């Protein structure tokens, strides 16, 4: 396909970029060399300069090497957005390790599966999640060492004291390391602040990012340092952020997912900007930070913008400093975009990305034409085509829907230890996304349908198979299927359709409580419907879309 989209680029956005053949952490080091005294991170008012942040990452890298972590070893991060995440992320990369960022909301089973699949040798754990990791130690044979960090470790002095007295024990954060495990602050204190010398190239693996891919089966997309550098620089160019921009980024989108990791953390630190870290989305804290710190960029998901739009607190705050927000992870409703832009005066751009090309490949222009319902234009050096869903080869004409395929410098190396799935997704240099899309005569792309079966609830990806596996563990359940249904607050919510074994009875609350013990809260079905049978194809495959349509017709209302 001819790159018809190039003529709609904003002035100053190039069609192609020069990508330095360096590891990702070099972008942080360059900022530290240029702006050593500039504030890199702010966490409840406690700050780290670029010199301090780079130094702490160096210390962590040396500590890892002293513990025997070698190039290519996997280091897990079970952390919320906090300075420790940033320090350990870049420190692990400096040591030559591969980062595996795990959702800190996961329950035992989910963490165990991810640790074992990736073969994590060392994990850095938020103290309140330390008991969970200790509980699975006997079932994660590759895990040799755990490093514990407390959320208060990088609080300002007074807040740290107050938290210790009033909240630490109550919140479950008073969890000192045991049985040879280590404390992060102690490790960093005794490690040298010298940039380690490790042979790390641009094509070495930096990240294993878990995703459902095109099949819905959780697996890790393998991202190289070059993949991450390329996407960071594309976003930088798209937003018009200069090398010395000194912008202010709101870091509330979770960094354990590649969207927050790249579209917020990486781009902020690569541009000498300040990253205001929030471990969770609290609307009052978010509004106050936007006003007091004059936030320029607020990467997020539609649920966050909905919260800002609808909060009764919003009129009390001045949000007019916002320049731009790139919305990802879920479709952005037009009314949400319009109201948010009216409140802030900034631009809210809908974009598109996926873990297999970490993270973004498309977005609407910052200053140019934004087309309603469109994911926008491909980034510089991103080539796209729409192919026939049936044969995966024939290119579709403008305006006709087919599978979106992408060729770009950020496209992953493949799926971790899954050659068959890799062959399906990567064909002749093209990433077959599994998303059904179309392109118009101006080169604007539209997603017609999402990856088959995946549910996006509040910006979180929920893969039906994850939930179904738990439902099938219930002794009363004969069959189960999970699908997404519309929800005014979350965009979509999880609905479970359950067939009980003959003679058995159960209540929705009973099924929900069973799931709650085994799944992260956002995966627990909000709506549960008991059925005599599930709709299936002739070969026995459950028709999820039929379930979804039937639920819509019945106005199946999620339980509170």
C-alpha cells in the first residue's frame, strides 16, 4: 500500500527517523549526562535528579551482577509505579538482564504461571506482595532470590515517618525479608555508583511482555532494546517533544504494561522530562498533581479520562496546563474526548498499539486532522496493509475491512518459547495483528473489530481463557464461557456463562467468590448467567460473539 497517510502528518514530523543502535538505558544515561541536576522523578514530593536516578540504576546493576545475574537472565518486577520500578527496570537492563514486569494485582496462580513460563531467577517485590511470592517459592524452581522494597522507602521524610506509625502495618507493608532474601535499600547502599561494563547490543532481549497475542493464550512478546528505542523515538517525534523539552509527565498509567512503560516512562526519561509517579489512580491525587505541577502530558486509558470528566471534584481544579494525552488500550468514545478537551484545553488523541510492537504504532496527529472513531495514522517508519482475513495475503482495497498487518522497527522478535505462535503472527516480515481494520482515502485507520474474544475492561486486557480455566476448576461447573459486555464505567466488563453439572445448584455470588480467590479483581466476572447449554459451532467451538449479542439483547446487568 502506498503511504498515503504521510501527507497528513503534522509539520515537523518526519516520514522516517534515524535510530541509534544503542541499548534502551543509554537514553536515560544521555539525559543524565546532559541534565544531571534536573528532576527525573517525583513521588509524593520526594524527588530524584537524573544524576541520582542513573546512579541508583548503576548500583542495582552491580548488585545483580554480584548475585550472579548474567546477560539474558530474567529479572521480575512485581511493583506499582514508584521510584523502585524505574531504578530496577533500568538497572536490570544495565546488568544485561531481561525484564519481566508482572501486574502487582495478580493472585498466586497468575504470578506463579508468569514466573515459571519466563524462568525468572530474581524478583523485586513490593513488600505487601512478598507473602504471595513466599507462598509460591516451592512451585517456582527457577526463582533463586527475592528482593523486597517497601512503598515508603522513597517517601519524603515526614510522610515516611507518619506512614510507619499509622499505616504500614495496616496496609500489610511491614514485611521484612526472610530466609536469605534481601532488602533493596540495603543492596543499593553498598553497591558502587559506576556504570557497569556489560556487552549489550541493540538486538539483545530487553523485555518479555505478556500478552494474549492473536490467539488469546497468554504468552510473552520478546522485545529487543532496539524495538523499545525505536518506539520511544517515534512517540517523541509524533508529540513534537524536543531533546531538551523539560516536560512534565503524569505517571499513573501502570508501568508493568508496555504502554505505560514506553509511552510514559521511557519517553519522559529519554527527553529529560520529569515523571510524577502515582502507584494507583486516585482521582483527587491526579487532579491535584495536574494542577499543582502543571502537567503537560497525561498518557492514559479511556477509563481515566472518564473519571476526570465525571468527578465532582474536577471543577475545583485548574487542568489547563495539559498539552496532550494519548489514549490507548481501549476504544476512546467520542463524547469522552470532547468533554475532556473542553475541560483541559489539551488534545486527547486516540491511538493504537499492541504488546507485539511495543507499544504504539498509530495515533491521530497532535495538531492536524483528528478523525472521529479513527486510530489515526501510522508512525514514521511504520508500514501497514489490510489483508483478506481468509487467506492472509490478498490486500484489500481502501474502505474494505481485513486484518491489519504491520511492518516496523518496533515489531517484536517473536513469542517466548512458542515457535508455532510466532510463525502465525510473523509472516514474511509482517506482524499479523489479529485486529480487523480498514483504511480510508486519507490513510486514517479504523479498527472494525478487536482481537478475537479479548475483553478490555478499564484499560486492562482480560483473556477469556484465563477466567474460563478458573471457572472449570469449580466442582459444580460443567461448562463455562466468558465474553465481554458493554459497561458504562469500564467500557467492557467480564460476563461468565455457566452450565452446571447435572443436579448441582449454585449462586452467582458463590461462583464470583471462587474466582475472586484465584484471579485479579478486574478479571472476576461482574455478570454471571446460568444456562442449560452454550452455543457452539459444528466442531464444538463456543460462539462467544453469540453470547455477547444475547447478553446485550437481554440487557444483562453486571452485579455491583
